[in-house]
C-alpha cells in the first residue's frame, strides 16, 4: 500500500488501468443487460386507439398500393392516415398542455 509519500508514477498508471477496466466492465454489462431502443420509439402520447388507427392506415395503404395507387375513386378517398395524424396531433397537444399546466 502507498502511504501517500511515494513519488513514483506506477500507482497513477495502475489506478488509470483499474479505472479503465471498471468502465469497460460496466459498458459490457450494460450492453448485455440493458435493452437499447431508438429514442424515436419513446412516445408517451401513444395510445391503444392510435395503435388501431395506425394498423388500419397501414392496411389501407397496402390495399391502395396493390390496386396500382389510384389517384381517384373509392380507394383514393379512404384516408385513414388523416384520422391517425389528427388523433396523433391532439394526443401530443394534450401531453404538452398537461406539462404546461404542471408549472
């Protein structure tokens, strides 16, 4: 053990190596045990209703694509994405308003 009066740089080198080994072990443990998800997927405003609207929007988009992407007619008029976007905006606004009201 060093009593604090030593002048050699060996202790500093060993301390830095020990520190680097601890940081490396923590990073490795984090990568193995903490799930990584994209920041974009964290949506506190997302609800089950929006999940349903999103599924319908994807379904009708695929139907529209398979029909050759018509620019008029019934398939062109079915626009679930507007409902999704409208509900999404109102959900976000509700969250923003609740955050504003807490201050």
